[in-house]
C-alpha cells in the first residue's frame, strides 16, 4: 500500500515528472541562464519526437510534462499546423473556414509550453494576424527566445511580429534585415523592454542602429553586411545596461571611426569581434580610446586574409599591442585569438606575457611557429601563477623543428600551478632520442603534480603540403612512453583527448592513424584507473 501511495505521489507531481522527462532534452538539463542565450538558426533535434510522444500517451499523468518537453522548442509552422482551417497555399496562409474559439483553445494547449520559437518566412498575413490577435493578444505567453529569419517575408506581413514577440520576450534574433523590413523592425524593438539578448543581422542602417541607445539590453550581437555609416561604438556605449557585445563584420565590410569623442562603456564585460585583421586593427584603435573599466574578456575571430605574410605579421602585432594596452587599463583576464587561415610566428604574441592577470589565453590558428623555449620565456619560472586555461592549437606546421615537443607538457605543468585546462598542439616525435629524454626525466625528477583536470593534445605528424610520413612515428613504444609521460605531468586528469593533424586537409585523410591516438587515450585512462586502485 505504501509503495502504491509513493507511486501515486510521483504521478501527481507534474514538476517532478517534468524534471525526469527533461533528460530527453539537453536544453532542459543546462542552466536557465544558458538556455536564454542559446542561439540557432533552426530548431535543435536532440531526440526522436516519437520518444516523447510515446511518453505523452502512456497515461494522463504523463501527458502535460511530456508536452512541456516536446513543445519546449518549436517552429511557427508546427504551431499553426494544429489549426485545421488554416492552410498554406501559394506561399501564404489562408483560412478555409471560420476561425472558432475551439481552434484557438487547441493552439493554447501547445503554445503555452513554447519557450523557444523559430520563424522562417512564415509570418501571418495582416488579415489573419488581426483576427487571431483580437482573440489572443498574447499567442505565446511563455516564450523566452524568438529566432526570426525573414529574408523573403513581405514587409506588410511584418506588422504581425507582435503576435510572436510579446513584450516579455528575453531573447530576439533577427537574422536577415533588409531596407524593406528595417523600419518596421526598428519600431517594433521599442516595445520590447525586457530583452536580455538582441541579435540584428543584415544591411543595417541608421534606421535600426539609432534605436540601440533606447534599449535596455544586456547582450547585443550586430552582424553587419554593409559598411556602417554611423558611430557603432558610440551608439553601443549609450546602451547603459550593455554587458556583452558581439560585433561581426563581413569580409567586404569596412569599419571606420567616426568620432574623436571618448565613449564610456559603464558595464561592458565581454567583447567579441569577428572580422578581417585589417578591420580588427581599426576596431581596436577605437576601443583603446574608450573607457571600459569592467572589461574582462576579449575574443577575436579572424576571417580569411589575402595579404602577404609580412603584412599579416604586422597587423597581428598591431592587434596584440592594442590588446596589451587595453588589458593594462582594464580588468582583462580572458583573451582569445581564433583564425583557421592565419599563419603566424610566436613573436607576434610574445608581448602578452606582460598581462600578469590573464587567467585564460586561447591561440587557435592555422599555423604557428612556436618552440619550447618560446613557452619557457613566456611563462617564466613559476611567474604565471594566474593562468587557469591555456589553448595553443594549430593545424599545420611547415617544419617539425618549429613545433613544440612533448617536453613542453612538463614545463607548463611545473610553472602554471593554477592550470585547470590545457589544449595544445605538439610535434609527434617518437624517435629513440626523444623517448629516452622523456624516460630520463620521469626517472630523475618527481612528478610536477599538476592539478589540471582537462587535457587535449593535437599531435602534429604531417608537414603542410607534403605527403604523410607519419607511418613510422605511430609506434607502440612511442604510444606507451607518451602516455606514461602525460600521466606523469598531469596525474589529476578527469578528461583527456588526443588527435592528429592528418585530417586537416579533409576527413578522408584523417582516419589512418585514429586507432593509435585512441590507444594513447586508453593507456592514459588505464594508468589513471590503476592509480585509483
């Protein structure tokens, strides 16, 4: 009887059932803050809908909690499909019969569970919008994020935006804005007082950009497809609540500084820039003139550069110098450089050693000439006591003598006492001289005892634009010694992955030595298991 009673209590607790069913949906298992700022151009497909539908049909107790998961994220098309008299013909929705209250109640059953809505050219025509809005002023009472891709939507249909974007909306993404829709969208933004995140993308002009200072938005992403003719930085600085700014400049977009005034970002903490190197230099010049006392994170995503190597070197050095100046005048603790087409030398990044407060450093590029001595000079002898996360990844090398060796792992483990996560690309050396050197170090010296929990190693065995010659490097003895050395340097690992660069030119070339890398992973895991027992 008691077990039946407990079972009944569980079945009657809708919140508990929702918590159990949420394991079917990854968005339900992450933090609420992260949920709000998840942005995609199309709905996530985390599980077969039939699985949740089956749960909903098990019993009446399961119906509502399963429905909450099934409709957590939806498209406008799927929601409208539950109205039997509303059909789409010739690209537009039309009513085949009178829209009755019973039809709208059917919509209510599902609409109240939607938290994230994706709309792609399916905005309602004004006539139908007016009819629905009279009966349901707020069609989506619980929606938090709306992602709109309106590239082919007639401007007259945009008047119905309010039916899917209630004033309580927290996250709004306008992916494609053109001259025909910009004015309507700009006027609509003024009614959204509670936005936490706003994304605007397209050929934006002063019509929409001038609305920015009136918003109380915490996070803003601007994806500019044309040259901005207004002072972007000056306008963004007027958003008093702004804490995160993401600026994307197309490869043909030219950024210019319009004002000599000094903008003040009172609360800006995170800035991310996606642009060419030359545009990045111009943006950083504007940033150096701004006041950003709370800034703690800077990240750059460089698009393809067509300039010769010496100009790329010069531009990259200018970027690093600007970051250094910004870092010394702010609370900067996190700095990231990403560029899958960037070829660089370490001397461009060497000045960053002056940023003593840096806890996170990411350098992820196509090719980087860096050796062990460069890293030794950069971190000093125990001087980098603040570094917690370090990423030094590259995909290519033009010569093995210009790559780091496995010994750099010990250098980092000993001299970065607070290191928690390391991702690094090192040359794959399994000759007897190198392996003997590693064994000697393990025999002579105690383990560095690093407390790092996460390690990712990319072994560079293929030289750029040359046939793969790594067949004699992927040896059993090499795998055994390297796995022992990794465990010696980082005895507290919780996650460890290893990969090669053979697949950098395409997936077809990257599978040949997969088993060898997997073998190194397994050996390290086995060593960890043995230590626990």
